[in-house]
């Protein structure tokens, strides 16, 4: 589903990843993090897709909201587990969305 976002400016956190073959609890943790992120002040929405690589884009009101999410204790634990067993590699990019438009048939 495409996230509903407000009029810019706001921020996008782009998480691009390559998984390992280990699945041990990954889907459950991903769902928990999705639900937890939705509860964070400043969270706007997210979009995610996975094939050979995974791309998740989360949208946030400001950089403070992003920093607070990064430091949220359950998220810290999930990131640690990701490094230890679920991800071969990943990259995070943070971007300011200055303009946006859409189309719907």
C-alpha cells in the first residue's frame, strides 16, 4: 500500500537490505517493528517491498522523530538482531522530502 503523506516538507528514511538465509523470527519482528513505529510521535507512514533486495521507506515529521525511533529500546534490540542474523548488508539514507505529487485512477 502507498503511504498517505502530508504536504512537504517531511523526512524519508530509506532502508535498503539484503537478507541472509536465516529466517528465525524475522517476520514476527518485522511486524512488531511496524506496529511500534506507528505508535511513535512524528511517524507518518511507510512502504515496503522485497525481492532480491528489500526496500522500506518510512516517513517522519522531523529529524527528532527519526532520532527518537532509532533510539527506541525495542528498535535497538531489533537492529542488533538484524546485524547478527537477518541481514547480509544494509544501507540507510535519510532524505528531506521537499516536493511531492500523486496520481490515482
